[in-house]
């Protein structure tokens, strides 16, 4: 066995000790230079260097800007910009102040103001048309609800009941007492469903109409009631899947449209005067006048010509009241037989000149039908010199558009049996069928695929909305809804199975006029310029949907004015969903805070990386003070 070499162990031990000394030396040396570096770079001396700048016409200005010098004498370069314009003077942000209006404005309708209307011509009721305030007359305050205002009854109970505190007007209970319009009981109004020409109730009256034309097969879906009273006709048609736009002027029949809206029935302030009704051509399946006192035979039949424009091909016009059945009622109407007979002859002649066919007259009802196309009508212009067909006009243009004493031509057809503009599907298939205006290619850039995808898109969006606003998901919580920028009506279509109705708005500034498509789907709506007030009473809607409204009205009018109008027409504790670019929503939220609304911004349903966001807002409950308090609500 070999013995270990002692010299090897000695060499190994000496080598380890040498390495330890070496490493210790290196560590000390590194630490030394590190400390020197810290000392060198931490002791700098600012050297004031004068920097001079000048510009034409101004005095030379000098300022001291430091360059950095180290102890070694090396000058460090300063890359900051020194030739900068002076900061502008600070200006304080304008404080947003939108206080409550005086209690006297609780029923203020800006574009149908009674005092302003007196400035205008009474001929043809022009003074009852829209006359909006000048910019310097626009109120910059929030319209109060009347003292004691209470959330309306839920549908269908609201059809028969309205709180007195919400519409404190008893005049109709006396004026129409014998006609069964409305009764006052304790703290509420009761609506038994009667009317001037249907004292036995609207349901019985509608049954009489149904015996003359078919109201059950889905071919009649949209209707318009001219001079609607408290809209009982439209209220009772809803149970038959017929949705009606009821309208009447703001006149001596105090608050009739307001009663309709409190009942949960679609209604607008409107009048037959000198401008077109704010609806597209071929919109309604049925038009109705029950003692509406509109002079149908006057002005060369101008108002029946307008009804013809908005009736779809094959649509119906129903008339009851003077002069129908004048032989029986002339004494009660306090008019002579000759006068009433002449009025009926005048109406009959205008209807014939429009190529309408009188279907039936039974008791107090008369019904005419518009032709399905104008093939024969063009031929008989040799017999009826007036009205002639309109030339080169847009039949769907209806915002401050003067009525024409000419007949709106229907789209051309190649066969007498065809329906001009295309045949509409029956309800409810009509809602999702491709509308004829789209299938015929009359709307630029909108195809059947566009329509189908838009319908599906809004189904998903509304489902998402209901996860954000639980009140929208609660059946019966909301009744009257407004969509401020409807496009193809997808939002309303997605809610068709809920107990709500939606007033679809197509802004007059929209790139494509799609309101005709909305009516072809069996929905209702109107035109509107959101730089002006809507033709409705305060507190009309429970819920408002505003999709890209503020992007559309960029630089057109003040955001505050649009929001104040929304505040006017929204009920206390009503909700709004805004959908827009995040920059607009931030501005909107700051104004809503000043209006004392509760609001929050949430992400787009597709995630946080979308610029488009959603703003949820709720108007707080507040009312005008009690009369004896004499101070503003806050």
C-alpha cells in the first residue's frame, strides 16, 4: 500500500490560502472605487448660465438655466428644451349650475308654449304647430315634478288609473262627464274607456270596427289616432296587438295627451295645420278620427292628402262622428242638415279623388281603403284634375316640411295585383322579416344581412343591459320607453315581449332615414332634432336609451341643452343608458353630477379595450315645494 505524500497536502493548503487573500484584495479594491464613484457623482455644482430668447415686437427676456458641472470639470449636457412659450394664464373651469326651475314650469312644453303661440297666425291652426324658443329663451334649469308626484300605476292598471297629483286638472271630468271619458275619485282619475262616439267603451267600439275590417289576422299592426282625446282607442287596441300613435294639440282640452302618457299609452303633441306630420310615407296600416273636428273637406282636401301620404298601400281610414250618420245626429250636433250633408259630400269627393274605395258605412262608422298601387289612379287623373301627383319630392321628408296639395305617388309596380313598395308580412313575423324598403334596395348601404346582424346584435345588447339595470329586467317596472337614435329599431325589437312600448326616434341629422323601416317592422316612432325640445309633456318616459346621440350632435348644439331636455321628459327615478365614446361620456357624467343624477361608467359588453363605453344614470326623485313653502326644491 502506497503512503500519502506530505508535500502534496502542504501545497494544497498554501494554494487555498493564496486564493483567499486574492479574493479579499479584489473585493476591497472594488468597494474603494465604488465609493469614489458615488462621491464624485453626488457632488454637483449648478452653474448659472444666462439663456436669452427674443421675438419680434417683444422685449428680450433672460432666465437662468443650470448646466451641471462635476468636480472633474466635465460639463454634463442638458437635453431639456428651453425655448418654450410661456404657460397660458390659468382660467377657472366654468361651474356647472343647473338649478330647479320655478314650480310654474312643471308642465312646460318648450315648442308648444301657449304664450309664444299667440305670436303666430291662427289660420289653419298654424299657431298650434311647433314654435321652439330662441337660443336666448331656452331655460337653463331642471323642470320640477308637481308637489306630491307619485310613480304611475303599473300597466295594465295604469290604463284605468292616474294619480291626481301627477296631472292636477279636473276640467275634462266636467266637460266630458256625459261622454264617459274620465272621472275623478278621491286621489285619482278613473278612465272607464269611453269616448265622444263610444260612450259604451272603447272595447265595444273596436268590436264594431272589427266586424267591418279584420283586426285579428295580423295584417293591421300600426295605427294613428288623430285628435285622440285621452287615447282610449289606442289604449284598448294594445290588447289586440295593434300599437297606436295617438296625437292631439295642446289646446283647451287641458292635458289630454298628458293623461294618455300617464296611462302608459303612446302619444305625442301634434296637430293638422300647415306642415307634414312627423312620420314617413306608407307608415300606418290604419288611421282613425272619432269626432276629431278636423276640416277634412277644406283646403282642397289637404289633410286627407296628408293621411294618404302616411297610410300604407291598402291601409284604412276610419271616420266616426260628424258628418257620418248626420241624418240621426244633426240636432244633437247643433248644425243644419244642409251643412252636414255638404260636409259629407266634400269628404266623399276628396276620398274619390285620392282613389280611395269606400268599403262600408254602418251606423256611426265609415271606412275607406287606400289602393294597393296607383296604376288605375294615374289613368283617372284625366277625370280628377286635382290633386295631381307630386313631382320630384321626398315623401319621407317630414320635419318642418310644408304639406303639398298633391298626391304622393306610390312606388311603381308592373302588375295591377302587386302591392307598391312590397308586401308586408303579418304580425308577429313582420318584426323579423326583411322590411321591403331593405329588400327592394331603397336604403343605400343597408342589406338583408345588415338587418339580420343588427337584430341579433341588439338582442345581445339588451340582454347585457338587463344585467346592468335590474329595473329594465323587472317586468312592469318600466312602461314608456324612448330610443333617441333608433337606426333599424333593434333596441325596441329586442323588448317586444316585455310589457313596454318604445318610441323610436330617427334624428333628422341621421345619415340614412330609416324610420320607414321601423314602421315596416310593426314598430312606431317619429322624427326629432335633439337640438330642440320634443313634442311631449314633462315626465313622459320611464327609461331613455341614447346610443351615439352625442357623437351625432357634436358641434351642433350644447350637450347641456340635450341633457336638460332628457331631464324634462324623464320621470323621477327613471333611468337612462348612454352608449358613446368614452370622452363624451366623461363630459356627460360631469353634467349629470350637477343635475344631481346618480351615474356610473362601465365597460362595453365586449370588454374594457373598446373606446365605446356605457353610462348608467338614474334621475333622483324630487318635486316642486308645497305651495305654502314658497321655496325651490333641491
